[in-house]
C-alpha cells in the first residue's frame, strides 16, 4: 500500500492548518467539516490529513453565494 500523497509532481500537500488558512476558516471548523463529510476532499494517511489546493479551490467555489439585488438594497446601502 502506497502511503505517499498522490499529488502531481511539485504540487505541495497542505496540512489542515495551512488548508484552513488558505480557505480563511479556523482549523476547528475545517476539522468539523471533515468529520461530517461536508468539507473539501482530503487524503488521510494514518492520522495525517493533507489537502490539494485544487480541491480547496473547488470547495470554495461550490460554497460561493452571489449577492441578490434585494440583499444589496436591504443592507442600508445604495440600491
């Protein structure tokens, strides 16, 4: 069994701490998301979890919310 990350050559594997920083969320939240199966794709090697930047980008894109006209006009700003 191969225990090495299956990333492209030269692609860095991000630790949970670095992945959380990249996404702009706490390590605790990333761990909770992983535990519930709602987080980004992860590769687990024993107790070590590593993330690919492409998977983090895909996760962030999937959770992007576009503002609506009503939300913009209801925030006290100009419509």
